[in-house]
């Protein structure tokens, strides 16, 4: 199984639905993180999780939190909505979240982290998993919380071998990942710079003990990634682009029927290409990003060569 990481503003219910329709594959998708706002669920978070578009794929809601007061109502609320597996996001590197103690900043909060065993034990019918980074600014931060992590009832842990301060730049800290893999008591999924089928093969070869891989930005740039990996070979560029355009057209038709006006549709469709410059070519990519109306957007997409 390949795990499809959530990316805010990109992997919503429609994206997931049509990606599964076009590419199939043994995949598990995760919602963009769900959080509380003024003590309540955000409406668009629940709308995405409860969408009928989710019926064709396996979906796990992912929550982000800074303390017990946020985590408990998130779990309880999702259980009431039918969730049976919840993923805990303790890896988000974005300053808007880490500045509030959420995401990767949570790893350094030993006081709150130590409450997780009791919290999760209160929901024995729920499967939990956890996504994390090595730390916030120090790649050794995971060591102080590992004894607690090993106590948790987790299906698996997904580790991105960078710290939050790295964002998505700089070298992956693979030696630290290797040490974590050895000391963690849970199945470990590798996440980080998975952009080609070869990347998947290389990671599995280097770390044969991993339980799987996760990709986010990589599959946005190359939506055929899972299908290629399962086929055991890279597709030719023409086949990748033909399928990508099939995917795009389904998504475009859906948003065009559901939304009103060029601005709303373009706000959904432009992110589709954000990570795909190397696939579609710089000229088309730039024209798409600059398109100010539907006509210009469609002309830009027409520049993509098969």
C-alpha cells in the first residue's frame, strides 16, 4: 500500500475521488488536517470528510492539535461522524501552526505529549496512526518523546526525516531515520521526496524494514506515481501526460459544474499544476499560473504536449 499524504488546498475530496478513478491502485488517502477554530470544527473540514466523493477510496481523517483540550473533542467529534481510524498530525512544519504549538512543535512539548497514552486509551474502538518529523529545530528531539510514542496504541508511525525549520528543503536526514526505524516499536512508514517510482524502489532497498511509503507533493507533480510503481516500470511521457489530462478534465468538469465564475474554478484548478512544472514544461506551467480567466487557462493547458 502507498499512502497519499494530504496537501492543503490540493488533495480535497474531488481530487482524491478522480485520482482514484483514473489511476486506481492500492492506496490510502488522508484528509488535509482537521482542526478546531474557536472550539468548533471548521465547516469545510467536515464537508470534505463527509463528502459522498469519498466513497470510492479508503480515507483517514487527519487531525492537528496543540494540547489535550483540542485533541479530545477532535477525536470525539470525528467518532460521532463515523471515523474508525484517525491520524495524528505532529509533523506539519508550517509556521502558522507550529507557532501555536501544533504540528512539528508538538514533539517538543513533553508535558502534553505525555498525555497521549491516556487520551488514546479512552477510545479503544478507534485505530490511530501518527505522522511526525524528527523535531522542530533539532533532529534529535524525537528521542525525548520516543518512550511515550512506543507506549501508544498506533497502527503505524509516518516519519519525514527533516525538522520543521527545514520545511521541504535541504538534505533528508537518513541516518536519523535509520536510528528511528530501529528504535521505534511501531511499523514505520517513510515520507520525504518520493517523486518517481525509482525513489520508492530506492527507499525500500535502503530501508527494507519499513512498512510502506507516503507521498504528497510527489504525487501532485506526477499523479501516475502509484500506478507506475505498481506496474514495476516508468511510463513513457506521452502516457503519463494523457492520463494526467484525463484526470485534469474530470476535475475541471466537476468544478465547472459545482462552482460559479472563472475565479472560483481557477482557484481550484491552478493548484492542480503547481508541482507539475517538470512534467508539463515551463512554458505551459507559466502560462497556466498567469491565466486570469477561463479562456486563457484553457489556452495554456492546450500548450501541454503529449
